[in-house]
C-alpha cells in the first residue's frame, strides 16, 4: 500500500503569505500598529484591541515549550511512520503561542520550559516547519 | 415564573451500540419517551433544540431542519447551537429564555449518535481549512492530544501526578458498577489506569472516555404546567455559559477552565453556592477535564484538584457524588455526553437511581465541556 500523505493545509488568501514565508525559511507573524501586540495566526483585525492595523512581521523563530505531549498513536495514516512524535505548544519570544512538532531523538528529552527554534525544511505544509531544541 | 425539566429519556445500548437505529430514529424514540415521561403530547412541542448529527454530512449541516421534518414538527423556536459536549447545557438556558419569553411552550432537546456502529469517530480527518490549517496539520491527536497538553501543563504547574489523575477514572468505574446501563462495570485501580496503554502523554487509555453510540431527550416547560405533569419536575434554577477558543493554542490558560464563569453565572442566578450541591455531573471526556472543572467551579482551590479527587471523595460514599452513571469514562460517550449528564441529574433529584442513588439529593450541578476545553455551560437544577 502506498504511503499516505499528511493532510495539507488548504491555503487561502489570508494564509498564503505565512506558508510562502515558511518555504523561504521565515516565521511570519503580524503586529498590531495600534496596541503593539504580536499576533498569530494571521487575521484581518487585531484580536486584542480589534483595530484594523495589523502588518506583517518576520518573527525570531525562537521560543520556549509551554506544554508538550508524545503522540503514541498517529493522527491519521500520514503520521504513522513518525510515531512516537512530540507535539508541543511553543511560546514565541514575540508573545504568541503556536502548536508544532519538536524533532528529538528521544521524546524523554522534552520538558516544559526548554528553549526551541524553528527548523524550516523548504517543503510545503505539515513538514515545512518543525521545531528543535535550542542550546542556551 | 420559572422553567422545569418535565421529562427525560435515554436510549438503551448493547455493548455501547444502538441496535437498528439511525441518528434520526434514536432521537425520535428518545423524544417520544421523554414526552411520555412528562405526560405531554408530542404535538405540543413547539421548541426544538439539537446538536451533532455525527457522521452525517449534507443534511447534518442543518440538523434542526432535518430533525424537525423527521419528527413531523414545525417549531417556532429552533436552536442548533453546537459548542461540542457543552451544547445541551447551553440549550437548557436557551430553552428557558425562550419559554419565559413566550416564544415556545414546550421545548424538546435531543441528541443521537451512531459513531461506534459507524466507526465514524474522527475529528482528525477533516481538511485543514481556515484557522484549522495552523493547528491540525501538526499531528496532534484529536482530541486526546489537546487535553494531554492541558494535563501536562497542569502537572508542571501544580505537581499533580498521573496516579492522582487516575483517581477520577477509578471513581467513575466504581459508579458504573452500580449502573446497569454502563458499558464498563468491572472495577479498576489506579495501577490499572497507569498500566493501560499511553495514548498521548500523560493521558493513558483509561484517562480517556469511551467511544459509544447513544441518544437522549429532555423536555422543558414553564412551571405553570406543573400540576399536569406525569413525573416529578425538576426546577432549572440557574444557567451560564462561556466560550473561549476552538484551537488549543488559543486557550487563554491551559490550567483554567471557563467553567469558572459559566458556573459562577449559574450558581449566582440560582442563589446557591457549590457547598449546596448534593450531586455533580461534570463532563468527563478525559480525567483532566474533571479536575479542571472542579477547580473552576469552586469545589476546591486552584491547584488542589489532584488532592481533591483522591481518598474516595468523588466515588460512591464520598462527600461529593460525581458522575453517578460512570460518566463518559465508564458509562458511555456518544461523541457528546452533555444531554446524558442532564438526564442523570434529573433522575438523581427525582430519586430514581437505585443502587447509585444519592440520598436526599436536592441540588444538582451539571457542567458540560466542549471542544478542546473550548466551551463550558453549566446548569443548576433543584427540587421544588
């Protein structure tokens, strides 16, 4: 049986710049010109102050692990060859939190609070961006 | 003027499955049974509330219309609010408001699911569109992974252990042993929970709810009909709801459930305190769901949930009878459990629960939690 692909993000006008930036090796955020907060995921108005003043900003790609889990079962057939894999919530230095896969040799290395950095693969979709532990 | 729950019904399951039913037929049968329980004619229903239609694309996107047509009703109040497992506690509040405003006279809430029979339980198979494309592409198990992230953060923050968390599952099983309708009735220990396969660290298989079919119905009316009702009515004394996110990365605080607000509103409206609650039905999609709800509702302090659920406190004979059917962990979990929580609360207040009856129960608190800790809705139900 052919290996099944992971579900691909269905890009739209609002998300295309984020995924394009990933392919270029940048983590694209937004920042609000009114309240000054960084925003992820991309939106048309600021979810904090509701101003229409969001602009693109390339993030540092650095953050810390806010929480994590080890998927012992695949989230669909496309993930079967990666089990067990670590999925974490990452608190970016800029403020927003996002979900992602942390690439580690041993899931037991992962702890809340560890520093991580974005690891861009130049791919599309679910393998475009991974996270790896960052040495302090 | 007030509103009462006049009738309740649940569908019988065989090994967690409905036999010979569809999501529509089971809702119709439950509606019929709940109306018979109330002593109200089917044709009097003019308010209809439902959520779900698991596994039914197309007409499932307009479940209110599909269900009304199937039932042969033309409702003048229709509410298909879908906030996941909390939907039905929210529906109680919405129905009460419609009844009090005279927008309907008899409100029927139904739910049905054939997810176990159809093997259709999958929230991970949907294409990652719109805001989901930043979340569901990263391989998080849906939904256990999101609850696991909350459990891990809670453990890291407050030092709760997996063994403490397991007490929720052990207590649920002890209640299920007293419930002939429960799917899993064999007693378990903390060690059994810890020895069960890890699904998504730190949640083991026995920290996770069952996957079953199911169905239920609840009938509400204004209290001026009380003299005509067949079964003892239960008063809807308070309700509240609060919704914070759909993606786990957007949950404001992984350790704090929005039941703090839904429960606060419900108790304040009822003029009661958590100390007045005789029996609680708190949505238990996962063991951590219960710990977070207990704290948010004020049954214990922040960070005390792990200690609180131990020592048999929430088990039969404990000081807080909790999820007396065995809950989603051991009784059944048909995709959304919320309506069955209400059915059990009503039966406890009526004194109909046999071996699992909480003696003298006068106040019940029901809390539904939906999505990935996304949504909470709370109802306070009382006798008299």
